[in-house]
């Protein structure tokens, strides 16, 4: 289980769609991170079938998967989470940067 919220406020990344996730143990155990349904309903048509998860320094992991009404990070998520020691309770902000890229700030 994760807690998530769709955000699109008037802050620094206001022109770019974004959301946050609070990591729970099921995300770590499942090895995948779901993209919030509201975010997918609003922006799903512009999300490519192949997406990259990046951090601000440019390092990237390939990993977006699609189901019926669901989109999640899977193939690159575990490597990303392990590499950055992402664990229970961590707060992550994801921003869609266009060009098939989600940036984790």
C-alpha cells in the first residue's frame, strides 16, 4: 500500500504534472510502484508505453508498465529502489517531464 496524491500546484514545477508517493512495505514486497489513478486518468494518453524513471542528475531506469486501467513502474523500480536505498516511509515526488520521462525529485 502507498499513500499518494496528485499534485498540480503553482510551485516550481507548476507547468509539469506531478504526484507523490509515501512508500509502504507492500510496494517494496511487490517490486512495483503504482501510478495514481487520478494522474493516469488525466495524463495517461500522453504517457508513452515505454517510460524512463530519472533523478535530477540524469541517471535513468526503464520501467513503465500498463494494465487495463493501471500504470505502474515495475521493471526498473526494484533496481532504482535498491540503488537509492528507498524504504518504508520514504516520501518521493514524481514529475512528468515529457519525452517519456518521470523524474523523481
